[in-house]
């Protein structure tokens, strides 16, 4: 498109550095959506913590958003909340799901650990 003149890109053919600057684009596309949002977010958090991914990559994958734009927006929102004398809402604890514990052992009434040993 540049060589045909359809797109104007001054310096594109004159400098490899300029050509790379024009060409350094990444198209992410739509995010795939969620099957289990909690697990998807936890997996993203684990990849970042394990240095397998970045905040920028995970933001694009999970929401299709731009991490730097989100960061600027979050800073703006914090300034607005501070100016209004409001603090951001603290994270709310998740309600109990009633699912078995991690070891798939049903909880024992009264909160005592299951000692095993059958019935």
C-alpha cells in the first residue's frame, strides 16, 4: 500500500529504522470471552508472576484493551475520587460457593478438619 501510494508514509523506503517504526504494529483482535472469569484472571496473574507474560499482553488477551491507556484512566479516576474526598471501594470478599474444599473432602460440620479414617 505504501509503494502504490495509497498510504503516505514519509521515509518508509529511505530508512530501515523508520520502516520498522511504521511496521511495529500488533493486531490483537477481539478477546475470546470468558468461560470461567475467575480462573482466566488467576491464570493471567500466574503468567505475569512467573514472568511468562506481561501486563500489556494479558490486558490485550483478556479484554482487548490497552494497558497503558487503562493505567492512565485508572490514575485519572483515582485523582477524581481523591478530589471528591472518596476512596475507591475496597474489594468485596467472594461469597461462599458451597463447593468442596481443594482436596475434594467435604467440610466437617463445626469447622473441625476431617481426620480421615472412614465413617
